C-alpha cells in the first residue's frame, strides 16, 4: 500500500493504463505537458546512455554525467526514479524481464545517493509502452506498477506517458509518440530525446539481450564515475550465418515485438549484434578477460567515454 497516485495513497495497484487514467485523469495533463516539450537530439558528450534491460543512477554533483537517457522504447517502458530533495535519479529501460529485482535496487541506490541532502519524496515517471496490438506494453506496465506498489516506501507516480497517452495513429497503425527521453542530472528536467550515439559497446550490450539474459544490468558506478559493462557470458549462437543471410524485413518481422513501428536502425543494429555474437562466441574469454568488467572513463578533452585499457 505504498504507491501514491495524484497525491493519494493507494490500496490497490491499477490493473492497466485505462483504469489508471479513468481514476486519475490528471495524468493526461502530465503526458500532454511532456508531449509539448521540443524533442532533443543528444550527442555523446556528457551522456550516460541506458539500453534495454539496463539501468543506471547518478546525482547532480556527478561531474561525469550531464544527461542520462534511453530510447527505442516501443512496447518497452523507460522508468525514471528521482529523489525530490537531492535530485538523485535512476533510469531504466524495462521490457518485462527482471523488473522486480531492478526496481528494489534502483530505489535503494537513489536513497543512498540522497544521503546527506534535504529530505524529499521518491518520484516515479513512466514513458513508453504504446498501445500495441498484442498488449505487450500493458504487460510491462503492470509488472512495473506491481513492483513499485509492493515496495515498502511511499512512491509518487508523477508521470505516466504510456498506453493511449503515448500512442498516435499513422495511417491505420498505432505508433508511439515518444520513443525516448533524457533527464538533465543537474536540473531534473525530463524531455523527449533521441540518441544517435548509443555506445559504448553497443553490440556487446545488445548481445546480452539477444542471447536471453533476464536480469537488468547496472551499467554505471557512480562512486567511480565510470561506465561499467559486464562481465557476462552466453552460449554460442547456432545458425548465425542463416540469420545474417536474411533480409532486413525478415529480421524485423521475427525479432521485434513491434515490427510496424521500429526505428530505421533496428535491422542494421540487429545484424551488427548477430555479427558480434558470431565473432565472440564466448565473451568470458574474448571480451571479459580474467572475468573483469569493461570500464570506461569520461575523457576530459572530448567529454566522451573511453575504454580503460589493461
């Protein structure tokens, strides 16, 4: 009994987006406010990009991060957890796997980053999960809401740009209005965003998902100010050559939960990921030597992530 909707403590968790908006129509206004903000294309300088089944947390005093963000959310939902007193923020890109454990860890990390700062509330914002024909977005929404509702802290839902509130018609097809958001770490501003640079290690990070990892990976060590990938392993992919011989349209239809509305880079990026898996069949050997993570630091000159060499 700890989810707070429109200032009211809830006994029950909303079963779906429609019931949420019916009982609390104010979320329509909040979503409209987000829609009215001009979308930004965010470059790599000062960016902490969070991919699918990943999360990261930072705070305003972190000199290594200016923007934390995620995109490519169709049936997925981007989750932002923020402490109103300190400005500490965690962001995740959820597709339904590993949600419960990740929610608990995200809230704990935000609390840790808020220690010593003014008291405040834990605020929750959800963006993504358009109204798809298979209701995948609704399933992700419910798993997220259930996890936060079961948390022992009071958590204020301040944005729910999901379901019908993140859906428009393109011809006769439903499609997302907002695919991605960024959060300004210093000010707490949240805005629609695209991220042309989704690195570093994009193919490696996508390979983890492609090969079926169920956990949500924490990709940032805020105490060190470093991006941290892995370590993890996966089994060799059988039939990689067969996948790579298929057309982009085939990859789109067979590997996407929303083939009609994926961004143009979906198939090329998927193809690059399969190629990476083919060339790195045992990442524990070829990528994560001695079972160590890959750490990236922010380069002072360029503002971009650079790999720390052994």
